[in-house]
C-alpha cells in the first residue's frame, strides 16, 4: 500500500509538471545574442515568461530588484565563488552573476529543455541539467543555492519543503528563495487574477499555483539552525509582488 501510494504521488507530480511543461515548451529557444548586459537581461526575462505587462520601466524595475537581491547575498554570505539555481530557466539570474558579479562557477537545473537551450547559449558552465527540482544532487556543493519564482509551480507544499531540504544540503553558505506565494494572500491573489483573466479558473484548470505560509520556512530554520530572513520584494511595477515574499536562509 505504501509503495502504491508512493507511485501514485510520482504519477500525480509527473502529470502536474507535464501540464506546465506544455506551456514552457512553447517558448522558443531562439535568442539574438548581444554584448549589452541589460539588453540580454530583458531578452532572457521575456523568455522566462515575464512579458505580460506593458509598463514603462518594467524591466528596469526587475533589474534593480536583482541588484538589490544579489547585493544582499554578497553582503550576508561574504565571499561568494559559486551559485546554483533550481529552476534556472533561460539562465537570466546566473547570467547576471557571471557578468556583473564575476562569479565563474554557476550551475542549474530546469524542467524545460527549450529554456535550458537558451541558458546553454549565455552561460559558461557544464553544470546545466534538465530534471525536476527534487532530482538535484547534494554534490557538488555551491556557496549559494537559489530558486527564483519556482516554488509556486510545485504540486504541493510537501514537495516544496522536500526540495528546500535538498537545496539546504547542497548549499555551503545560503539558500535564497524568491517570489514564494503567500498563503495568507491566496484568496486576494486569485480574485485579482479572475478580474484580469476572463474564465481564469477554466483556463488554468490543472495549473493551480502552490501557496506557502511563512511559518513553514521559520520552522525549517528552527529545525536546521539556520538564520531566516523573510522579506517583501521591492518591485512596485510587478503586480504579483503584492502576494509573495522572499526567504533568505543562512548557515
């Protein structure tokens, strides 16, 4: 019975991820390379699906937010020589770490082959693998292990906490998880989406987002002895930031 239940969970997770993968795989792996870092940042961000708002300063706001996040990481973790990203997508975050922070050693995994094809074009690394987040190995370790706007795509919170445990074991100094959907804001979030998207529940059937409580991460920190900082992302131009939080877990 236990084995049967375990297999059922695997099939359920596979079916859930396949639904999202149908969307991700529609993304083209074609991208025009540029020597301009901000221009490439915009292209990679669009490839990851951040192209739904037409607002002046939209990508500048994301770029500023990334700089604030990376500055916080460098300040709190000290010398950072390596960064690994779970759900790295097009490689936009790792690209900026290599270009702006001069961190040569980066790696990542993602469920989408199409997005990884883009990442392989812009990153100098051999550690890019197409796999689910639960499949990451503990070795090699990286100073920083991060996941940006990924945890909401996991099938449930149990899976998310399992991934967090694996990230914690892989990280030498810090785990950073951004854009975690806040359970306390779930109904307000869904109501907003229903106002913006006609027939939202029908269109996104089987593609439910997963919401987490802040207490889940605080309890994880208590269990592992981590320092846990939960902060609100600073990007007023991105509609979703009202409903999410970021978490920094330091060793």
